[in-house]
């Protein structure tokens, strides 16, 4: 019986810029793709929870993203997806008023509410919860980062994100709890890192050859 494979992440997992046949998720036989371009780890985590509440895939593949992104609710019952460069309402073609509102929401969030420390802490907690859930549910789990180079996640990064020694110690404890055995290739490895020598498009996403190169690596871990 064919295995059910669920994938989730951002544009590096959705790959809407490639034809469907050329996407790495198609190549490895993903049966459910929850990913969406430009989204945050909050969106990835929340859509995983909704999916896992009513589904049990054989394999779950999660491509975590930049922790400076975020997600907020909107009056329309769909989410604002915020990045440092733009904000958009998910699955809605925005009119002029909504475009203006989304820009104001993004500006307000990054000026008054954004915390790289909190977002990084949340991301690690999401990783730990999902890995523990999958272990208990006997779901094979594979993690990777989309764009974050594994070399960036070091003592310097943690120190820069932390305001106090207590925060630094807390983040290091969470990092230790993120289990390397669930990661493709190595802990905190990224698709961008793996495809660095392949041609990119104007938005720095790997083209067909890079995506196929990534698919071969993922397939080795299925």
C-alpha cells in the first residue's frame, strides 16, 4: 500500500514557481502539501496541528522557515502572513483597502510587537512538540530549514537573540532538546544550503536542477 506523505513549509516546499512535475514534493510522492509561500513558523505549526488532529500520515516532512516572519488573525477569519518585506492575507485576493490594511498591520507589528527572541523560542518549542508527537504516534518525521544556513545557528546567534544570560541558557536548553535524528542530513540543515551551487531564479529559489538535487537527498531519508 502506498505511503501517505504530508509536507509543510514555505515557498521552498510549495515551489509554485516550478511546474508541478518538477517540484521535489512531486518527485518523492508527497500526497498532501500544506505549504504556502511567504508564511511563518506559526502558520506551519498551526496548519500541522489542524491536519494531525484528523489525519495520520506515514511520513511528515516539515521545512521550517525564517523566525522573523509571523502570523496574525484578520477580521475575515483568515490569517495575515507577515514578513519583514511584505504582509498578505492568505487565500484572498485583496482589494485596495485590504492592501492598505495589510501594510499597516505589518508596519505596526514590526515596529511595536516583533521579537526575534520570542519567535526563535517559539520555533524551537514547535519543533520539540511535533517531534515528540510523531514519536508517540509512530509517524516518520523529517525536518529541514528552507533558507537558514545551519552554520548560522551557533553560540553567536543565540547570544545575539538573547537579552540576558537566562534567556541564552534557556535557548541553548531548547536547542539541545531538538533531536538531530529527525533532521535531513544534519541538525538544522537547509534546502538553500544543499542547493547553493545550483542556478537560482530572481527570488533566489533553486530552479529545476536544484529542486531535483534536493529531492534525491530527501528520498534517501524516506
